[in-house]
C-alpha cells in the first residue's frame, strides 16, 4: 500500500495526474460519447506547428505531459481549422507571465493576432495587464472584460472553456462563464473600430481558422487540450 501511494504521489507531482480528475491528456467515456477529440496527447506535438511554419519551433517543448513554451520561437497553431466548437484547455502561467489562446486565426498576415481574437492567459497579480479588466486573464483581449474574478495565481492550473457557435462566443474560466459576445455583431464592430485592432483589416473577419497558443516571451504550460466540433 505504501509503495502504491508513493507512486501515485510521484505521478501527481510530475504533472501526469490531476488529483481531482485522474489521468491527463485523455478522454473520458463521456467526452468520447460527446464527440471530443484530443489536440494534444502529452507525448508529442503532432498536429501543432509554428505560425507560417511547417514544423514546431524549437522553443516549444513537450515536457512531463505538458506543451510548454520554454524558449523563443513564436506562436504555434493547430494543423486543423475550426469554426463552431467547444475547446477545453488547462494552462499554468509563470510569475509575471503572459500568453494567450487565439481562435479563428487565418494564416497569412504577419502575426496570428492580426486575425484571431485572444482569450488572455495571464498572471493577473504581477503582470501590468492585470490592472485592466479588458486585459486580465480570460478576457477577450482589449475588447471584452471579464465579469467575474475566478483566476488562480501563477504556478497553479486554470481550466479554460471556449465555446463558439455561429459567431456567439463564450469564455469560461474554472467552470464560470466570464465573457460572452457576438463576434461580427454591431457591438463587436464598434469595439473593434475604437481599438488598436482597427489597424488590421482582417481582424476578427474569419469565421473559421486555426487555434493558436501565443509566445509572449514567458514560460507557459498547456495540457488537456480537447475540442468538440459544433458545425
């Protein structure tokens, strides 16, 4: 019994298990029945590559079952493109760290954020962006603020859900809905027109595209990346 407990504790510390959920980077029977698919199996980065690249940048590593931005290399994107979907992601940001999850990214402009809205990934307590609700964790960066404060601090795992159906977007953080908007609607267009994004003519225009994980210069870890297509 002691040996079994020690092995379990070792796996938990190494990040291969979540104490509350069991094994990571796997699909439960319920998720399989619902139509979810893994976008990351914890063993390799198949299905991911650098933005406007054919391979994964050297700064992104698979470590202890996590997809980690450990060094420079730029944003990474899924091989596949998605329109309406439900995306599940766990993330852990480093102290003072900044990253993001972008969606409906079109590969063409200089950077992914020139087309794809961003679900902010941030250390709210230490990063300057944490002082503004428009740029705090789980916001639609620069456009829609979070309505509730449920983010866990740097070094702890946060659980994200992004749901997009026919342009209706929901950002969830730790099982709480914190952002909701209609992409391409009148309110959206007004907000974009009065923001820095107005400089990029294709921002927010694609209704289908890649999912991107942002390299903002800081260490960030992702795991349990799962998607259910709603088209």
